[in-house]
C-alpha cells in the first residue's frame, strides 16, 4: 500500500515538473517573439525617421512581411500627414507568427528644406592618428 501511495505522489510530482517545464518553454518563446517584434518596430520607425514621413511611403510598402529571416512577422505602418510645422503621427504595428500584435506610435517632424540625398561628409577630414598621438604624448608627459 505504501508503494502505491509513493508511486502516486511521485507521478503527481513528475507531472507537475513536466507541466512547469513546458510552460517555461512557451513563456521563453513568447518573450523571444516580443523582443524580436520590438526590434522590428524600432527598425521601422527609425527608417521612417531617416527617410522622412513624406518620402518613406514612396520607397517602402505600408504593409507586408518583414525581410528574411523574420519573414514570418508581418508589419503595417500608417502615417498621418500633418500641416507644415507640425509633426506627422506614425503608427507601426508588427504581428508575430502566432498573431500577437505589437504597436508603437510616435511623432516625426517633416524634413523641410533638406535636399533628397545630402552629402554628409565633414568639410575638413579628421586626422584620428594625430589626435591619438597627441593624447598619448600628453599622458606620457604628465606621468
């Protein structure tokens, strides 16, 4: 009789452990998808910021699948146009493979007066080696 009771208690304990392990694995996968969705949202909003809210829809789709290897995630971007001087409201939505939806909204100012592809080179080249040599000689002189 004691062996039967011990076996039942052991079975209940092992069943609980297996159940907790399965739940922990599901929670970990859900967390991984949430982190990936947050990174994809950040990438979408950063690209809208870089291109500008008026130019972004001309060179990107407003919805679709994300680029591989995240092509099982879907995205949608809506940009609410604004008057000059006021920011555009941008909403990015990412859906994970199991259908959970992640949203992030922000305001992005229009890019007024910018040329389409500005030259972002500094006017004077930076001599980094000379800078570090000067720093090294300063630190050697003070020791």
